[in-house]
């Protein structure tokens, strides 16, 4: 009888023992995961799941590299969707990016206030008014009285390297003084699709060093950096053309300060004798060793805009327009406005994206 009792209780004891071991194991692993995330919150303790575009060069500062069309390549979009920072013991999900977290800087000049800028105010800026900042060289009481963020710089109104770099310097300094998470620069001939912009930037890691845009060249630009004693050094690097727009993450912008804050941006521009957008690329790639992310969703008037597929227009981050060989270079899209009424096609695009706008047919 005694042996039978032992045999009956033995399975229960064994099962109880394994349950205790399992519960103890779960408690230990949860405690370890919590410790790994909260106990060491420094960025160095975390490993990013998103992959950088592959480079053919071992030296990260070497611009002669093969660049993936990362943000515009659907294959890479799958990688960009993994917006999770992970460590050995657990995961941390960053706070979601909001449209108001993006500092949108528009560069213009007084002579374009009534034409180019007026078109932007009527279309996309009407939807991003609170966090769009207009950098110009001329006061305009009509625009200011409507509550737009006007920044009147002391820059010259011409299109010289010095004047362009002066305004970019002002954009950088105003962004750094703000609480925004991204700086996005565009020109006064760009249409910005706010939702597409947000979708793109939200796909990047919140604490990454990101410089994203579209080059106007199919190869790195070559410059001659001015050194002490009037010596020069040849440098090559990629840059995102300002005519299509580009974006910088705050973390990367902070690292640019030794060459970009205050008067330093203009000094850096003068050292390579190139304009503002080239100077940004020089600082990012040559001074910081960070690779530019090439993105086909940005567009400038320097490309053939007829090649932009009408069905893909809602996914584009920026569009542009301009004259090329005495012909209007703009996207081909059908709508309620004729080409004579809307040569840039910006109004047509805006009514496609926001059909309930009051002035849309």
C-alpha cells in the first residue's frame, strides 16, 4: 500500500517540480530583458535593425562608392519598415514621428514672392503652415499678416554661392534652435507631399544619422578643398540637390555643428567653392563619414519630369517644374486645370491629393 501511494504521488511531484522551474526561468529572463533596456539606455547599447546602403569601399569617408537607391527601392522599403531598436535582451519602440516634428525650410527671394511662393502658399504650405518656415531676403507684410513663418535674412537676393549658403546657414541655425526632429530643405519651385514625406522619414530610425535626398549627378562631385597656404586637395562626395529637396535627422545635424553653425557654414562653402547643397554633402560625407541615402521620391527641374508616372505621383515626396530649352518641364497629369491655367501642375496635384480643397473644381 505504501509503495502504491508513492507511485501515485510521484508524477504529481515531478510535474510540480517542472512547473516551478519554468516559472523561475520566465521571471529571470523578463528581469534580464528589463535590465538590458532600462539599465543601459545609451545609444551605444542598442543595435539598429535597419541596414545601411551597401558600399564598395571599406573607408566610410570614401565617396567613390556604389550607392543603392535605398529609400526609393521597394526591396529596401521592407528593411526600412523595421523601425525597432533592439538589444540582446529586448526591444525599444521610439515615439511615432508626427508631421509637426518636421522643420520644413523653403528658400526663396523677394522677386518670387508673388509668383512661385504664392503658388506654394495656396497649395501644400496651406497644410503645413505651422511648421513651414520661409527663408527670404525681403520683408513682405502681406505674407506675414497671414501668419506664415517668415524669416528675413541679411543675405543677398542673388543666386551666388555666397547668397545661397547664407540662407542655408540661416535654415540650419533656426532648425537647431527649434525642438523639431528633422530638417527638410526645399526650394520655392518644389511641391511637397506632406503625407509621403512623413511616411518616408518615419521609416528611418529615430536616432539615426540620416541624410536623404536625390543627387543631380550620376557620380560623386569633385571639388578642390582650400587648405592653409593656398594649397588645395581634391575631394569627391555625393550631395543631394537642393532643387529636389533633402532631409537631415537632428542627430546628424547636431554633429554638423563644427562646420555648419553660425558663420561656419559659409566658411565651409567658401573652402570648397561650391554652393549650399554641395556644402551639406561635403560636411556629411567627408567630415562625418556618413553616406547619403539616395531616394528617387524627390524630384527637381533638372530631370525629365515627364518620366514620373502619373499613377505614382501620390507616393512622391517632392515635385518640381521649370523651363528647359524654352519648354515647360513639368509632370504629365490630367485634371480639372488646363496646362495654361496650371503650367506647374501643382494645383492639379493638390486637388488630386486633397479634392475637398475649397478652390478645387
